[in-house]
C-alpha cells in the first residue's frame, strides 16, 4: 500500500508553471522553484539585460558561465512523476488496480504499456519488452508488470532508485565532491575531480540529511507561524470594512450635529435680527411722532409771527416781541439738536460674516482621521498599519504668483526644481536660462547666479551649500552666496549620454543622485558607496528620467517619470514597494516629476501630466489631491518645496506659486 507521502504528490508540483506541461530537463533555481530548461532559456532571451528572475517569487537568479544549462537539474521530479503515475488509478474502494491509460514510452506505436523497467525507467509494451529482454545491455534489468507496479508493492524500491546521472558522462552519480559541492560520477572522480576531496554519495547524503532534518523542524514551526500570521492579517483585513463603516457613521453623526448647530445658530440670529427690527420700528415711530409735533409747533410759531408782523401795530409787536424771539430761538436750536441726536441713534442693520473660507473651520469641527496601531499576537513579526495621520482636508490658499515667461530678473524658462536655504531663501533652477535665481521668503527677486550648463535639480545642505545637477556626470557644489566651491565627478555610469538629474541628501549625509535609470549613493566627499537600478518597465525596474527624495528613516523615494509611478527603496537600495499607476484617477500618475516629504513622512508628488500635486502616506496609500489645475491654476508642475513657515511652493510652466496649506 502506498505511503501517505506519496498520496500528497500533486500534478501541480510535477508540472512546469511556465508551459503548464510535464517537465522537460527540469532545472531547480536557488529559491527551490523548478522549471523546464527550454522555458527558462526562452524567458532569459526576452530579458533586455540578460538577467533572469524566478517567475514565481521574482528573486534574482545568478547564472553560471554556461547559462541556464549550468543550473542544477531536478532529478527528483522525474522520479516523483513516475511514482505518481504508478499508483492505482481506481477509486479507493476498488481492489483491482487499473492498467489502462499508460502508453509505451519505448516506441511510437501507441500500444498500452504492460511492463515497467526499473533501470531504464521506461514503460514497455509487449513487443518492446521482448526486444528489451533480447538485448545484451538490458536483459539483466529488473522489469515489473504494470499491475505489480500499480499495486504499490514496489513503491519502496522505486523510491530508492537512483535517478541522478552525470550530465557529462551519463553515468550514475555515486560520489559527492566536497571541494566543488556537487555530485559526480566515477568517471569524474578519475578525471576532473581527481585532486578534490570527495566521499561516497550515501555517506554525504546521510550527513546532510541529519543537518536538514535538524533545520526542517524549525522551518515547519516557521510555516506554522506564517499561517498564524496570515490568519491575524486576514482578521484585521476583515475588520477594516467595519472600521470604515463605523468611521463613516461617526463622520455622518458629527456632520449632522454640526448642521443641527448651524440651524440653531441661524434661527437665533434671525430671531435677534427680527427683535432688533421691531425695536428699531418702535423707535422710528416715536421719532416720526415727535417730528410731526415739532413740525406743528414750528408752523404755529411761523403763522403767529407772520400775523404779528403783517397786521400788528407797533405797540402790539413790542408787547410780544420778547416771547416771540425766545420762542423762535428755542425752536431753531434745541429742537434741531435733539432731532440730530435722535437721528444718530437710528442705525442700519447689516450682516458681518467672518473673513476667509469657512470650509477649513468646518473641517476642524468635523475632525480628522487619525492613525492607530494594530496589535498582533504573532511572534513572527509585527507590522504597523499606516492610515492617514490626522491630515486636515482644508483647501490651500494661493498667497502669491511670482514670475512669467522670459529671461529678465524674476522671469523663468522651465523652472525645474526648488530648494530652501538655511536663510529661508527660495532657490530656483531656471533651466533654459542656464542660471539659478534666489527669491526671498515672500517671493521677491534677490539675485541670480549664471551657469555654463542647464541646471536640472538643486538641493540645499545644512551648512548652506547647494548641490546642482545637470552638467554631465558632475555635481556642482556652490556656497551660500552661489559661488563655485568644488565639483564632484561621479564614475561608473552605465549610460554615458545621461547627466546627473535628481538629487537629495539623507540623514547620514550621503548624496543620492540619479543618472538615467541608475541611482547612485555617494559619500559626502563623492565616493560611490553603492548604485542600483535596472532599465525597464517592471515593478522594480526604472525608466531613464528619475527624481528623488529621502524620508526621516533614510528610505529613498524615486519618482519614475516614464513608468508613471513611485518606487520606494531602503537605505541599501533594496526595493520595498511601488505605488501609483498610469492614469488620471485617484492615486494614478502621468509623468510625475518632483517628489518631497513633509514632517510626517507623507509623500508630496508633482503629478506633471495631470497638472496637480498629490499626497500619499508613507506606505504609498493615496490620500488626496492637494492642488489641481481646475481649483488652483496649476500648469505642468515641475518642482516642489516646503518653506520654513510651512508654505508649499510649486514651480509650474514659467512661474512660481506659493500656497498656504
């Protein structure tokens, strides 16, 4: 009866995952994934740089001098395939093994196999078996009937059959060379390996099996931890929709409370207005009544005076002259003064709204979405789940637009990059005008520095120096006054026609600069510490126009223009992840240019082709569009920087825009 281990062999394990057929010349990679040799050779031929990576896990495969052919052969695959085919094909309840379906492998007549040669590993029909028994070289081979093979009685013997043959001499490998770390045949022992240390392969296998078994238990335990870890991750993932739902409900509830409060305040203000109106109306009625009485008194005084003057005798005039004069003076002075005072008390009613856009204040009232850490019980590793870090969603306000197309002071032709000096000045690379321009923190022109090349990017150091790219394989170092201090010459560049482009300096003082698809990490003196990058369009490959920045943990964030995405590497140049894809939707990019980070390591991206600036979290999650063409008038943004007072400065087609965020 076949062992449980045999029952666990699956067809998927015995099929090449490239061509989806039975293995032909199976080659095992260092990552222990196996593929057909012809499939790997075809895959290698499609790689532009002649570099092979595993189709399953994407791990790089170091190739020997003779290429794919030099990789180790997986002899075990063939044995497992034979063992699987030799198991009973009937149902578990069937006591009789099935003999149909296995063709003869020794001829092309298509006859069903009736025998199996243990030595040749061939299935034989009746005719081929007679021939096989008649040949001198094979008459001593052990031949089993198919029924005996499928019964399971000879599984142990088949499992012990040696299948590893020397590729040079086609003899069984019976020795192991400790010098070369490879299995060899007897012919190899007396020729190429005669001066090497070698042992019988059984002893070497026994020695290695003990080591492997000792490590296997640890690996199996690790597999259990991985399974537990996946369960925990799945649990967290399953809980996320509930978190989103609860958060939406909280936002809705808070918004409804704010709307209710606004309605209440509105009603109170309108009631206050109406009460003030009623009081003013009574005051106005009293004023009008008093004015009418005063008018009647004045008219009476005038009529009396006219009559006295017209018809009164001198004696009559003199008899009332004193009272009449006093009355007219009183009417002319006191009443007018009182009416003027009353008029001053009669004020118009107007509404005085607060200054500015109310949306940021409403956003503050609703609150922000904050980051929380998810606790895991797994001892394998812990992962921090990154969510938006309390970022408010108020719209930035344009403070000032500086410059226009031209070559005068404060005018620009393709301002490609921005930097802020230790003094707070804004440095602009004026590309086609071959110069740097210095602006003060308010955007006013201060000075310019003429260059003999078109500057690509600029970065400011903490000591006040500036690093400028764009001149062949050189990095120009300028002091804080813009005077040339020294030149760093970079060697080992793959694309000689490319110039220095993106540049940044990390917390270790290392200079990171790009040449085409390559990223170089230099010491402060300019020595090459490491370089990485391969040309292409894969998840880890780079195009020939790159900008970059670093975050607080010295991760290198590369803006890949032609691949329309962002790629994040660790400080040793190992690829961590890629975010973004080509398009105009949320989180998509079209020819991204400058990239910077804020104080919380959020990534701010100049999405040039989409005429906008986008915000991503440090783990690459899209947050929102900060600036857009429709709302803020962006036109092909190229450069970004944050000033010392937190303003976002953007260089677009031929101007500089400063925003309060």
